[in-house]
C-alpha cells in the first residue's frame, strides 16, 4: 500500500469548471493501493451541468457533499478540496464534524472570513487574467480554452483537449461569495495542504500563504501544474497520502 498505512476513505472535491471526472487518474491510483475513494460532482458541473445553477451558492455545494457523507455512511473521511473547493471543504467539515478525520487543501484557496476568491488572489497570473471576460451586464464568464491553458499548463495536447471538452463555466457565486474559516479552525480537525510547484494559476508563495492560515497543517508539494490530479496522478496520490497519514 502506498505510504504503508491503513486503508483510508477519501472524498475528493473538484474545483470550479471541473467535475468528479477530473479525479479519475488519481482515484485509480489510490484505489489500487486499497483506499476507498469518492469523487462527487457539485451541482452545475460535469454530469450535473444540466441542473439549473442560477441560484447555486457555496451552501449548495456543502449540501452536495454532505449528502454523499450521509447516504454512503462515511466516517473518518479525508476530505480533499481542489482550487475553488478550498472554500467548500471547511464548510463541509463545519456542518459534519463527526464524519471528517482530516481536511486537505490541494492547490486550493484558503479564504479568511469575509474574503472572496477575487480578493484572495488580487493579481492573478496573466494566463488566468486573460481568461476572465466581463459581460455588459456585470457578470463574469471564463474563456474555457484560455483557462485550460493555465489549468493544464504542464499537460499534453491530449490532456488539455480532454479537460476542455468537459469544462463548464463557474456559477457567479463561486467567484464572489465570501469565505469562512474561523469556525473550521475552532473544530481542531487536522489539516493538510498540497501545493503544485509549477502552478500557473497562483504562485508557490501564495500557496504557502494559504497553507499558513491552517493551524499546524501538514505540507507537501508536487512538481506539477494546477490540475496535478490529471497530469501527475501518482505523485498527487503520494502527496495526499503523505499529508493524510502524518
């Protein structure tokens, strides 16, 4: 078994624009080594994109993940949030503390109370900045092809095409709704952070700043871009186990 530890239960929560599909490669590695893995898709993304996400908020996403925890009767879960879902996972832990053993942020934002993603990343990389388009009505949409170039910066043309075919736009709340962290920290649940050293979405320095907001968090780094679970699945699985077993 990778890491040589006991079998664990992982719930892997995708970031904005993605779906449970993005974890296929990393989940396969973890399962091969005896771990239980769940990869739910949030409302409005992936195979659940057909659902109306005009009213989606972070509370919707908490309900999505909480339903998996309850209906599958999962306990002692390692809850992993990638990218945007760094805002979601502490709220899930806050709502279901008895089911969560550890929370891991992976190339993810860690928002202070009242802070939005756009505030936490005030100067996005040029690649990301180009991908956001402000519409005349004030809404923000993403140019998917430009966003994929940033997300899968270390990927092959085939990997980028695979992500682009499945990528869906963010609900507005995902960019503009304030985060909440202090309630999570008060729970005392162990935390971890996995950074991507070649992340074109935000710098390694920013990732370490985010990790420093998590009391006593175990830290690991993968030599990869933002979508490390796609481009470096074996290294990503190993890093997740490293911070989860610590």
